[in-house]
């Protein structure tokens, strides 16, 4: 039984090949078409019981047309399937309401078509509202006409009550299915929007080349560290690192090689600062490091390890084999001078290191 249910599920949810058409609308039409086919077969059997063979035949025709609606959703003709579904539902609801009377509840099938109209994305909202108004006018017209003109309904009151009860269950099922599809569609759209917003946040906070946090992101992080330091006294250090003779790398080997060097260095940085702090691309070949919960001596020891790793690392890009060094200026954050002055002092020490031979950590 589970196997057959799985096959039916796969059949109903099968994707469509036309990218211009929505899969979710096709799936909804398939589900509703199958339910309506069963519904019209039941109507046909009920009318046959009352000896209304002509009306029963019309109900079977409706079931057949909806079977065609089900089939053409697989032929990338969702728009045609939707139109056929609307026409069959509206015409049959009007016909059977006039034939059986208002209190047999056939007219409420028209409300199902209104929900499908609003579910479709291809129609403009103005058209959706226009069609809704027309269908409401149709319902009112049916109400007036059925209360003024005699109907052809026959059968016992018990049978009428039974048929009305069946209609109640049928509409409840249809509304639950449509509500589920609306909810699923809404949740899917919300998830896509959430992912898109997350991607925008990442794009706004990451450097495109190195995938390190950018200057804006690091400034926000530093504000958090300053707040923690003011509240708890937790220390942190700031360092600025610069690639030695980076301009010569670009001039001699090309910007592709320079980009490779920056990306490779970024990977080395992330490995060394993991669990210790954060590193960001500060601009060009400059990087800003923050070491959290460390004294300046501890941060200096960490930077020395990083400096030696870079010095020993073989940067191999295409046919070029390069040796790279970096110079760092390190400063511990002080509440007295503030974060901007702390970064400025680290920058000054960086240039002291540049002017005194490079490939060192100055603190």
C-alpha cells in the first residue's frame, strides 16, 4: 500500500519541463482534478439513483474533462489546464445549482475557482479582482434565480441531508488542501527570501576576493570588543599586517598572481586566528587582526608563529614560485586612547617595522 501511495505522490508532484510555468500550480491542479473526478462520479451515481440519467451523464462528462485537465499539466500546458478547470467547475456548479436548488450547495464550487485564481502568479492583481467580482455576481444571480424558479430536485429529505453533508466534507477537504498549498508556497517564498537576505548580509560583510570580513564588518566587531572591555575589562589586541613588496609581485608576475597570494595568505590567517580572534582585509594588501582575551605578549607570540609560517611557505602559482614575508604592527587596546587611536598606533608600528627591515612584528 505504501508503495502505491509513494508512486501516486511521485506522479502528482512530478516536475514540469517548461521553466516559464510554476510547478506548484500544476501540482495543485492535479490534486484538485483527481478529487473533483471522484466528486463528479459520486454526483453521477447519486443522480442515477434519482433516475436523472441525463444529468448523471453531464456529471461524467465533467469528470472526463477534469481527467483531461489532469493529463495536460504534464504537457507543459498549465495555463490551459487552469482555464479548463475554471470553465468546468464554474459551468457545472451553475448547472447543478439551477437543477438541484440552492440548498444542495453546488454553487460553492465557484469559491474554489476564486482561490485558484488568486493562487496563480501569472495574472495581475487587477484581473484577479475583476474575475472575483464577476464570480460573486454569478453566485448572487444563482441565489436569486434558484429562489424564484422551481428546481428539478427529487428525492427524500434524508437523501438531501446526506448529499448536503457530503458537500460539507468535500468543501472542507478542498479548503484544507488549498490552504496547505498556500502555506507551503508562502513558507517556501519566506525561506528563499531569508536565504537571499543572508546572502546579501554576507556580501556586505565579506571581502569578495579573500572571503575574509571586510573593513565595515571588522569595525562592527571591534565595537563589540570595546563594549565588552568597558563592561568586563576583557583585554584584546589589534595588529595590522602588510605584505612586503607586494607591488613588485603585481608588477613582475601580474595581478592574478597577486590575487593568489592574498587568497592563500587569508587561509593561513584564518587557521592561526581560529578560536583566538578575527582577521579582516583592511585595504589592498593590508590586514587587520584582533586577538581576544590576550595580552600584547601573547598576541606577539601568535603573530610570530604566523610570520614564520608565511616566511617558510612556498607560494606556487602556475610557473611562478614565490617567497613572501609580512610585517606587523601590534598594539593592545586602551580605554584611555580609544579604538581608533589604538589602530593608529598599530599602524605606526607597522611602518616602523617597514622602515627597519621588514619581516617582523613590532609592538
